C-alpha cells in the first residue's frame, strides 16, 4: 500500500514531512514490537514498525532493518534530534493516537501482513 494512502486511512500524523512519500516503497509487511533487538532480527525490509519506543535507537534499528516507516502508538512522539535523524536516514516517522493493538488490527484489515520479509 502506498504510504500516503496508509497515512490517510489510519489518520496518522507524519512528523517527517520533508521526506518525499512517493519515493518510499509500498508497504506490504509490518511488525510490532518494543524490543528493538527483536525488531532487528525479525522485522521485514521495507515494512512498517509499530512501537511505543520513541528514542534515537528506534531510528538506528529502523535503518539496520531497512524499514520504510515507524508508527508510534498512543500519541507518543520522539524528540527533535530523533526526528531529524530519521529524516536524514529517510525513515518516515508517523504518530497515531491509538494503542498498538488497534493500529496492527487496522494494518491487517488493509492487507498488510507480518511474517517473512518482503522479497
């Protein structure tokens, strides 16, 4: 799914508006975890991560895991340094007011699945 469409469908706030969403690959897979070592080993490349963690290490892990975007649940927002680093690394940061469980359910309803990394 096109990331701009996903943002609209889930009523997400894009806190990295300087990133051109047309250059972000379509989102087909997702992962939800707050344990960053788990994300590094299991999140699918070009996928989206749902988490409540908002510190700088989330961006580092997103880069390492080759994620396209991170959705922060419960209205949590990272500090400006983290947001700027994400923009530099071309990782889209999104904010939802909803709990992670509800976000994942909505992603599933939009045919975004977990599982093996995208080929």
